[in-house]
C-alpha cells in the first residue's frame, strides 16, 4: 500500500472564543471523526439559533458517503448546509439579514476534501511551508484578483470584511467542494475564522503551528496571541495533524 492510499488518521483540537470586543460569539467550530469545520456567523443573533453552528450541524449529520465517493458525499452535505441555513433564516424573522461562512475538511479512507464559502480559511503546514488552501469570497479579494488593490492596501481597506458569497436566507450557491491530493503524515491543517487570520500575520501563524506538537496546545496558544493583539472579533480555530495509521 502506498503512502497516498493509506487510510487517513487525524489528531485534532477545536475552540471558539468571543474575543474582547464583541458582546456575543457567533462563530462555531467542530472537530470529529471524518469532519473538521469552522463557521463565522454574521447579522442579527437569535436567542435560539446560532446560524454558524446550524450550518456545521447540517454537514456533520449528513449521511456518510460510501467508500470512494467522498466528493459526491460532501457536495450533498454542502447543499444540505446551504438549504438548512436558508430554511432557518426564512423561518425566523429575528434572523433577517443573518448568514454564515463555512470552511470544512472531510476525510474518508485515503480521500480528503475541502469545503469552502466566505472568508473563513484553511491552511496546510507542510514542513516549514504554510500554504493557504482557500480563496476568500470577499469584495476586497475580488479587487486584488482584478489588479485594483494590492495585498498591502487590502489590509487597511474598510471593505475587507464584505462578503460576496456566504450562506444566508436568499438563493444560496452551495460551498465549493474540492479534493485535496497527497495528504502525508506530518501535515498539519488549520481552519480558522477572520478573527484569527485578520489579526495574526501568516508568519506568526506559521511559527505557532511549528512550535507546539499537540494540536490542543496550538489552538490555545493561537487564542492567547489573538487576545494579546486585542481580539476585536470572535475566533474559531481547528488544528488537525495527519498521523501514520496505528499511531
């Protein structure tokens, strides 16, 4: 059996934090066998329904895909999440204008798939290189793509949190689902909301991922660093390691 065909085993940790400025925590995180996810809710909160958690729950409770059909299964789960969020918001007037981003990593056997919509992100640390796996669905990112803004200008643009895709109460395009190739033991994945990646630089994120061996320790340290930087937003964070089978 080749390394790329070995069944994947993950060791993981997840945490959310209200931050130091927001009155409520609208972010959600999930880490369980076969699925890791973060979601960043926005709009008016409801006392009974957290839209971000609702989206993740819809994915987590979707039927498990049969062997060899992870991508098809995740496309159905992503559509299920989009439909669930739309139905929730349209059924509760208190949630008018609400919505959520969603970024998830799913695995089955030796297959790995990434699910994404919005500006929550997924990163891969391989060796000493930190790779951003997702592309922000934001107005500012679209302007960068068109050559109308530089990365440096985008950091200070007041529109940087304006989403052009998310799950909400209107017609939802389901999250993008893409395969992730060649997962290797030693790979470390980070899923996070912009309450983390908009506050900590990629260099700080990479160095923190490198410094700590245990995913729980990494998650805790990232939250500490966000607090030291003022924690202006809610934070959702999942760290997961690919480990050799049987370890």
